[in-house]
C-alpha cells in the first residue's frame, strides 16, 4: 500500500448515509453489542462545535473506506480559564482493510490539517498502542484530567497530542467531552432501523 492507492478529501452531503453505514460496519459489535457511532456522527454534523473543514473521508478505487471528524471543546483550566482544544472521532476504516496502514494515513493527514488551521491540541479516548504511533501520549503527562473520573481510576484510555509544541505548557485542568457525543440508546435503536438488519452479539473483549 502507498499514498497513491487512496484519496483523502472532504465528506460530501450526498454521501452522509454511505459514510454512516461505513461507520456502522466498522464499529458493529466491537465495543458493545451493536454500536452507536453511526448515530453519533449523524448528530455531530449539526452540532455548532463540529469542525466542517476537518470532516474527511478516504477513498480507494472510488469506494469509501474510511472517515474521521473533529469537534471543538475545552479544557477547564485550574486557573479558571478555558483552553480551546479539539477532540476527534468517530474515526474508522472498513473492517476488511484494518491493520493495513490506512488508519494511520488518514489519522496523520487529519492531524496535519488540524495543525494547519491553528488548533493547539487534540484530546480523546483511544488505544495508545495505535495512536502512540502518531504522536499521542497519555493526557495525564500533560497535566490534563478526564472529567468525572476518580483520581485512582485507570485513565490510560485518555490521550493527548499537541499540534503546537508547548501549547499545554503551564496548563492543568479538566477536559470536557462535547455533549454531542452523549446519545440516548432509544434514539440509536430508532435510527438503526434505517439500515440493513444486523445481529447484535455479546462478544469477548467488549467494554460495554
């Protein structure tokens, strides 16, 4: 695989449903029986915090194989100020193309564009084994805490990458997940009826 295999571009409104289906296929039964990420994406696009310029899809041979989006949010600094940052996701690659390098290519491209727009840092929940390869580290090492998480709880899922070196120097505080990510299960189930039927399974390794 090389960069010539794919095109990364802005998402088009007329392909929203195709992208939502891609997200659904990618996340189905991964973290819980079924998934909610496709509905989350559907909701986020109309959120004021959604960064339309950072709404990307990846194509290979004319077929959609990946996507990524970003949202504006803040760190509530311990000094009382709010520090503007980004959060990210859902990000996905078509299931049959995972672990081939496409995800890192999409991620690195997206982060480069976010940096070009002047954003200072990205914080979100993810696996350090994958995202560490693109420069993410544990957010605790930047002095940033995850909202509503007890002090002795495992925070290894909470990651951060500075897009501007030193952006979080002298900053300590609490990261806030944008409200758009919190969706009702009943709304997810109703939205999911618009897609082809799929079986929800309880599988080993799911976290919900």
